[in-house]
C-alpha cells in the first residue's frame, strides 16, 4: 500500500468519533476498493495505539461504575455502557472491564483479578444481571478488545496458517510447522521451516512466517526485533507474508535477511539435486 493511501486512512480513523464497529462500516463504504480485512487491520492498529496512549488518562484513577449507577437510577435505557464508551471515546470492552472491577471491589474488597477475568469472560456469572447484560453488550459490540475479539483474532491467525500450509502441500514443498519445531527443542520458531530451501525473486527461503494483519512500520520493526532476526540467526533468510498488505516502504530495505509479500509467491524456484555434483577425492 502506498504511504499516501495509508496516511489518508489513518487520518480518517483518527478523526472519527464513535464505536470501532461504526468506524469499520464507514471505512468499507469510503474505501470500497480496499479489502475489508486490510481496513479492519489498520483500524485495529490505530485503536490499540490510541488506547495505549490514552489508557492512564481514561482509566488511571477513574471508575465509571458510579456514573453507571446514576444512569440506572435516572431510568436510562439499555446500552448505558456503550453510550458511555462512545462519549469518552474508549473501547467498550475496556470500559466494561473498568466498571466490572469497581463492581467486584464494592462487593468484595479482596476479589482477585482471576475472578474478575472469569466474570468478564462469562457474564452469566455476574450477580447483577442488568450489569451483566450491559457488559455483555460491550464485549459483543467491541471487535477489537475482549474475549470475543481475542477468539476471532486467534481463529483468523490459524486460518491463514492453514492456508499457508495448503499452499506448500499443493506445491509438494516439504516443511515442518511450529509445533514440530518446538518438539525438536527450538525456542524461537517460525510458522514454517522448509525441509529443502526454495528461491523466490532471487532470495533463498528457509522459513516462512504468516501474519494475518497489515504491516506498518511500528508492527514490522517490533517483529524484526522479537522474531525475524532470531529466525535469520537460526535458519538463514526467509519470507514474511502480511496477508492483509503492508506499507510499500517496508520493501525498500536493502536487508537480505528476509523478503516481504502479501501472498504466497507464484514463481518459486526449486532446488535441483541434479545440479549437485559429488565430490571426488583425487589420488
């Protein structure tokens, strides 16, 4: 993706006020030529960064439970926490967690975080059923935070790892997946380690990493530091696939440790055993 297009999308997101679901709908209508997965991934990155920067300001020493109780006493209709999240420009699930924590502390000052997390994941366990429904709505309407969003993220990641493995199987490329590598004692493991290297665009590929997300500068630099360099040190050069696209500037690097693509390569050069000549000892 061109930097200009990416900057336009992020500016649109930053100027939007409301729930992430509504923002996602607006982005799909405005940028109908860009895949919805790409737009959602960029939105996710932007919202997560905003919540990280504003978390202390929004939730540091604040509890919104009292505001919720006041709204209930005033007879406000269902959806109190969702409207509150929209008004303070916060992720609904994060606000719901804040309210739940205060509610639990009011009922038991020694309540543990594990108990709160259990209630957050299963709102039917919350004693106050009206509050339970309010929190459930926040989790349901938040496609970036909360247990439902986490489950969706895991499923999408696994879906594209399976897609990558299917591409390799269809091309008869032998490989080991992350599970096999860990059984063999590797601590830093890419999604795929090729048994026999291939070549793509003149680069030798020993491993492949699948990323079901958009790759911007911050995301890519984090992965380089935490993952990709470790893979290069252990296995040599490799391939990173950002299935939902990436900034074109990421591919301008002169590094040869790995290459970046947004799809499985169509033109693959296979190793030809016939080219390897046995060495002979001269007498």
